[in-house]
C-alpha cells in the first residue's frame, strides 16, 4: 500500500491496481492534477474535506472514477449535478480489488450550539495488503483490524486527550497524521509527539506529496 498526503485530510491510497482519493478539500493542494483514479471518497460536508469548486474538474479528468460519500453529502452533490452515490454506515463497495467500508455516522461534537452533521469513516482493505482507516471528523468509531490509522491531529472539535484515547482504542500498529492544516510546524510536532509517546502509535512521516509505503 502506498499513501500520499496532499495536505490536511486528503490522502491518495494506492493498493494493488486501485487508486483511491479521500477527502479532497479546500485546505489540500495538488490532488486536482491526479489522473487514473478509481474512486473518490468524501467523509462529510465540511469544505476542508470536499472542495465543491475543484471537484468537478477532478472528476472530468478521471472519467471512470466512482464518487462515493456520506449520504448527506452525496445528496447535495447529486443535486448540483455530480454523480455521487451514498455510502451508509455498515455498507461496503468494491473497486479495482479494494473494499471500502463506511463506519460511524456522526461528526464529532464541536459545541452544543452547533448542529451535528453526518460523518462516515472509511476502512480500505485489499487481499494481502494492510487495512487503512480514515475516520473523517470523528473519534467515535474504533473498528477492529486496522493496520494503518490516519489520525486527525487538530480540530475545533478535538482535544489531545481524546486523540490519544482514540489512537489507543483503535490499536493500529502504524499510522500517519492528517487534519493538520491549521497547525504550525511547531504545533504539529507537539501534537504528533503525543500521538507517538502517549498513544503508542508508530507514526510514518509524510513529506509533501512523496508517497509512503506500508
């Protein structure tokens, strides 16, 4: 499995013959130039996870790519003319040898005065490859059998103590840090250090758009 980070929560996952892009949002850059994608996945509706201005051109350049999203996002994108299909919690679909399963259902609580929206995390698995989990914006779902965990590092809805407990609950052997678009390099080092020392996760460094193999 090869994983490329395009900033914030956007990951390109390549495993076997598949190329799957997750959460191409407004704080991510470079994904719009990708070609040969088999699927584009969106965890929830917030702009930092789905850039509705760049998404159409991305899909135009990847004519065979399937667009699957949290049900509310899928409905909104379909109304705007994009061919999005919903993926409900507990549902799976296969593309190019990769099985994607949706888990969770709700975005993390930001504040009591802010309505919670839908959010699905994605488990990506393929025969003979590690299983990767991208949780979107939630620590609620902690599925079993995760080998590689994409850890949301910083957000208005997150606290370090919750991040560490989430990492421990999932229990993956390796991970990578995402949702870091609001952090300075110094802040990223502090939060990432807690994931490693307190969470016990072996974090693989991501250098721009250079892929990392798991």
